[in-house]
């Protein structure tokens, strides 16, 4: 049995394949980002899943693609944790950008591949290898145009009285915006990036408002200028996107890219289906 795993900060999709590339089961856990979660929490989220735990001895290979796995230390943490649970498996841990590339590109297609979900990143794919030029410093300093970027901006604008009064009232009715609740979730609980990203739903649901449009486009413009345009040939290539933010705000994303002379390619809400097809054909 092989497990194909796409792990974001919010949720993780798992699909099990047998030797004939037939799907044995599909399941989901919460996100397993090693940059923001302790090893104990990650392990609990895996072993508490019934399907994964009961099949743990039958797994022979795991292809794990995860947010927060861009450097060696977090990859080693996840490798060790997975090996301790799936004791008979060979483990291959890569950062989530590989999942996006494998899902979005045709074989050998030169392109730019971006993730806009809870977090954000951008890679150049030459048809064989993946290149990233910006080292992520995490959700506090990076992640322009992501769910947690928009959540952070919404909360700041709300407390600085920058959201129009009628829209601010809707925001108040949609969430607990007390300072104690916000600070507890940001500084005392796990997954502060996921907590911030949940506020992006408000922006999506109220995207026709002028304030929302300005904020959405500002985030996408920052992302494109800081990430996509770092590649000299970006305007000559299709720019593919993976993630819920890109999927639900694709009209605004397309407008921003066109204004910068960039060509929008595919937009996929989740990479897992394309990722499974990649492994069916290549492993």
C-alpha cells in the first residue's frame, strides 16, 4: 500500500493506493505543519485517525508533501514521526510546492507554480526541477496574498477603524473579535496561521465591497511583485495556482496578473487528485 499525502496548515488529505493503483481509502486530518506545531500534536493528529491507524502496518511507501517542509530540519522531524507510526514504510517528505507542481503542470511544461491557501509560495519549474528564490520566514513576515495575510490585515483594519462601518458591523456579527480571544488564539494556541486564515472567508463572502476589492488586489499585487516577478521570464510563462484563496478569488487574481503582464494558467482548489495521477503514472 502507498499513501499519497498533501498536507497544508489547515488540513491534510491522504489517499491510499494498492499495487494496481486502485484507491483503497481516502481520509483527512488537520494540518501537520511542523513549523507551527509540536511533534506531539502532529503525532496525535495522525494516530487519532481511524483509517490511518488501522492500516499503519500495511503501508509500504509514503509520499508526503507538506507546508512548512521547505528546509531539512522539519522534513527530518516529519520523517521520524511517520516512521515511528508506519514502521514498515519507506518515507519520502517534500515541501508542498512539489505537490503543486506535480498537480498543475503537464509533463515537462515550463511554468511558474504558486500556492495561495492558508500560506503562500511561488516556484519556477523548468520541466524537470523546481527552483525557489525566496526563503520563507513563515506566516508573520511572509505569505503575501494568503489566507493568513488577509486575516491579519482584516483584524488590523478593524482595530484601527479602517473598515467601513456597515462592513465592520457584519464582521463583528460573523466572529468573536474580542481582544482576549484574538490574543489567546494567536499567542497561546497551536496553528495561529490557520486561525488568521479563517477570517479570509469573510473577505470572500463580501468581496464585492469596495474595501474588500482593494484589500484583495493589494495582497495579490504584493504576492506577484515579491514572488512571481522575481523570475526574469515570468511574463513568458503560464502562472498556475493551487489553493482555496486563488480558487475563490480567481477573478481578482486574473485582473491583478493581467495588469502586471502575467498570464494566468490553471487554478486548482486542491492538488491531491493531480498528485495521485502523477504517482500512478510515475511511481
